[in-house]
C-alpha cells in the first residue's frame, strides 16, 4: 500500500470510524434508556427492606452504583473482582482525560512539573492497567471452570469479556512495552474532539487500541454491558417502600369505558 493511501486511511477512515461508533453508542444508549423510561410501572415492586423516603432511595442507589452493595451480600469473591474492575475503569477514564485531553490543566492543577506528571501517569496508568486486567481474567476463569456457569454462558458473555480484555491489553502494551509518541496521540485526540482530525501516531498498538474501543462502544448498547445505564432505572431499586401510604395507580387500573387503558401512568410515588 502506498504511503499516501495509508495516510488517507489514517486521517479520514479512522476518525470516521471513531465518530460512527460514538454515534451508535449515544443513539443506542438513548434508545435503550427511552424504552426503559417509557415502560409502565404499574406496581410497587421495591425490594424489601426498602427505603421510605427519596433520600433513602438516593442512598440505596448510591450504595449499589458505587459499592455494589447487593453483590457484596451475595458473593464476596465476585464482589472483589467486579468492584476492583469497575473502579479501575473509572480511574483509567480519569487518567485518559487528564493525560490525553487536558494534560496542561491537569498538570497545573496538581502543581506538578512535566517530569512529575509523567511519573504519576506511569505509576497510576501501570497500577490500574494491571488492576483492570486481573479481575477480568478471574471472571473469565470463573465462567470457564464453574460447570453451572459454563452451562448458562452464551457467545455474548465471552465476547464482552474478550473485547474488554483486548482493549486493556493493547493499552497495557503501550504503557509497558511501547514507544508511543504521546504528543502525537494528544494532537490526534484534540483533533477528534475539535472535529478537525489529524493523522494518528504511527503505532500499531495505538491503532489497535482505538479500533477495539470503537468496537466496544458500538457493541455496548446491544449487549449486557448496557447495564451501565440501566441500574438507576430499576424499579426494584428506585421505588420507595410506601405502598401503605400511597395508592399506586397503573394504566391497567384505570380502564376507560371502551376498554383501552388511559395513557398516563399515574403517580410513580
Ligand atoms: C473503553 C475505553 C478505554 C479503555 C478501557 C482503555 C484502557 C487503557 C489502559 C488499561 C491503558 C494502560 C494504562 C494507562 O496507560 O492508562 C491505556 C493506555 C492508553 N490509551 Fe486507552 N483505553 C480506552 C480508550 C482510549 C481512547 C478512546 C484513546 C484515544 C483516542 C486511548 C488512548 C490510550 C493511550 C494513548 C494510552 C497509552 C498512554 C501512555 O502510555 O502514556 N484509550 N488505555
């Protein structure tokens, strides 16, 4: 392939792919969330012991989202793997924004020199890059070795794990073994964000990392990974335990004379 042709592919096709996968992710997530929000909730099905106040519901949802409280009670080892994995992902996301999107702002607000900032990125990127991969391997091993779990596992369970593993492995490859031109990577990211794409660094691991992230983004809304947006909309968790104080009226309770349900869903107390 001529140098010109590969340059065209890198400056137009790769950014186009990133935009397309981001659009699929945003539209797909919006569509899934809208479907959940539109679904009638005719009954109070809160999991007991449930909170009676709005502040209690917020505390319950916060505990589930940040500490995975139900999982902690159900399976301690699975909780360790899931929590370490998710926390590492969040901290890696913070690291990506600080290191690639706003490096100057991040460095100045931490009061660090260029060198210190670089060292901090090396340590935190290295630690959380490893901490993200270990629980994923444990989850895969668990799925492969527990007969009961293997029996109910489908292709999509393995595919999601494999995609996440590959994204993190290519990131770790750049962190531990690569010779990435970080300045070019930053220019590429700001080009993407300002809709004036430039060529990415000529680094195979970087391009592979990005292509895998695109695949992951486009896959999330259509897979079980969509749970990242669904937790807060779960009626068993976001309802108040107030069935004795409030009558919950669903569309089926208020049939019109003609037999069709009244469209409004009644109070979601
Ligand atoms: C699902 C999203 C992503 C995940 C899970 C992920 C994961 C990782 C991991 C685990 C590392 C190694 C640890 C570290 O250096 O922070 C890494 C490094 C890296 N990632 Fe990502 N990444 C994601 C998205 C992206 C995106 C969208 C870009 C850029 C467009 C990107 C660019 C990089 C670069 C340049 C490095 C190497 C940093 C360095 O060595 O200084 N990543 N990624």
